[in-house]
């Protein structure tokens, strides 16, 4: 509620200030969701519902084949793509044909499944809980539950539907955290993974270089008290006005474009390769919603330097975990083959933290730093040159794996 209010006021100011500014440079894909984008690009898109063992109903979006490669008799190895915090399945296609990883994989003969984490735009459903009326219970999860319940449900569903034994997995940011949680807490799932590719991997966060986020984390206790007091459970669900903000603030014709870029740079690292005109396409679907606990869980990781379960207060930890501090995730249990792709200028996935994770993994296949030294966290999805800098290597690595 509170966030909506602040954002509404912001929009009011911006829209009155910029009423006269023409929007003629608007990107043609602004306002389209994943279903509309796939249709526009000529790719088939299916929606599948998957139920987790704790009652959440999740949407998997599937592109079973590309438009020029549509013989369904071929065996198409399945690939599960998992988005990051506050995002959704559209991350993998909104760059369009020839660039979006989901589309490139379909063109290359893969059966592409794009997940949506519990609580986002497409997975705001539960067999008994209502996300609005029962928000305190519905949003009582972090990336721990996504790794322990969501991913296994999706993987089982995909393997059953495609009658395959293994699935490829590509995650971005939190989509990698989810996987590392699953690999250590549900180790039986490691055998179902042909290869896991981690773009901007996040497990340890003790070396996070972002000075602004570090500053916020210093005030963790105060912020946590405020959140409890204000009864905030859901964080940044999607409203159409984000599209308007993106348009008004970030488009070519906007006098606020510099501010828009500064804001993104502050979160993700400076000097990135995203076309500002494309930002309203991103904000047409993002933020897509998460629980506040996901944010708090990451803040705990930054503060402690540990890759550990959610830290309740001391007493609740004792009740829940039988010890005063949250148990650490044992990354040595992740036996699936994993490749880590990281970047020099990523302000969220620090190089030292990625290397520490790489040291712990028992089946590290590839540790690859993106050659462009300015590449940052969001460039992994939306850099203008992302196919050349990253995706072609990802696809080559998948093709080379049986
Ligand atoms: C499919 O083939 C058509 C005609 O050759 C071509 O214009 C189009 O770019 C191709 N699409 C993809 C995704 O390869
Ligand atoms: C079409 O898919 C098959 C796998 O089913 C793959 O071997 C082939 O390279 C693909 N063709 C094109 C033009 O991408
Ligand atoms: C949230 O989940 C934790 C266990 O993870 C439980 O201890 C707590 O009671 C739950 N809170 C609500 C409001 O359901």
C-alpha cells in the first residue's frame, strides 16, 4: 500500500511535468506481455500450471519450438529458464528474435520452459490462500521455498510432460540462488540436471560492492521494524503505471532520461549497454512482484556473508532450526554440473563471492568472465550485445553437453 502511494505521487508529478513531451520515439513493444510478444514474434507459446507440494499454483510458459523449426517429431531437449528477483518469464524473450535467449534456444531446437516464481504476476495463486486477503501467509516465503518447493515441482512436471530424464537449467541472479538452494536442500534433484548455467550467480553476498545497498543493510534492524509495523508482506507487484513511468521517465523524448539511467546504474553497476528506449519495454512487465522476505533474506546474506537459511529472531530460530543461527546451505551437496558466468562490473554479484561459490561446488564445469569489462548485472538480460557476449557461448555449451 505504502509503496503504491509513493509511486502514485511520483507518477502524478512526472505526468503533469511531462504532459507536453511527445512520445513519438516509443519502442513498438511497450505495453506487451509475454503472450503478446511471442505472438508478435511468431513463436508458439503455451501456458502450463504446476502445483507445488505446499499448495502454490505456478505458471510455466513454454515455447516448444521456433517458427522455422517446427517439426514436433524431433526430440527437443528441455531447458528451464528461471528469472531473477522482482522479474518474470518475459525476461527471456523481450529482447526479441535473434537476441532473447528463450527465442534463440527455440531456434536451435530446444524445448524452452520459462518459470515464474511464487508470488509474481503469473504465479499469484494458491489452492487455499488468497494473495490479497491472506497476504501474511501467502507471502511468507523467500528464495528458500522457491528452491525447495517451486523448482522441484517445475522440473518434475517438465520431465513428465516431455518424457525426458534430464533438463538443462539457465538462471539469472535469484534464478541461480533458487537453484543452489535446491541443489543443497533437495540433492536428489541434482541427477535430473543435464547442465546448470548461472548468469550473474548469487549465493554468497559478503563482498557486495554496491555502496548504496550496503548502506541500507547497515540499517537492517530499523527497516525490519518498520516493515513489521507497517505489515508489508508483498513487495512491488506489477501495476500498469510502471509502464507509464518507464515511458515518461526513460524514453528518448523524456527530460528525465538521465535520472532514469542513474537510478538503474546505482542498483546494477555503471556504464551498461542497455538502450534507454528499451527500458519502457522492461517496465511493461517488471517489477513483477515478490515477497518482502526475499529482500530481507538477501540483506541478511550481505550482512552475514553466509549462504544460509532465513534468519528469524533467536527464539524462532531455535524452534524452527534447533539452533540460534540459521543453518548454512551446504553447497558441496550440489553435484549437478554447473557453469558460472560473471561480470567485472556487476554490483550485485561480486567477483570474489562468485569465486568462493565456484570453490565450493563439487562439479564446476566452467567459470567464465564476460569479456566486456563494463558488463553488469542487467546486461546479462538486456545488453544490446548480449547474444555475442554471452548467449552464443551458453548455447554452444548446452549443445556440447549430452
Ligand atoms: C525464419 O525464416 C524467415 C524466412 O527465411 C526469416 O525471415 C526469419 O528471420 C526466420 N526466423 C528466425 C527466428 O530464424
Ligand atoms: C532445428 O532443430 C533441430 C533439433 O530438433 C536442430 O538439430 C537444427 O539445427 C534446427 N535447425 C535450425 C535451422 O536451427
Ligand atoms: C511463516 O513461516 C514460518 C516457518 O517458515 C512459521 O514459523 C511462521 O509461523 C509463518 N508465519 C505465518 C504468518 O504463517
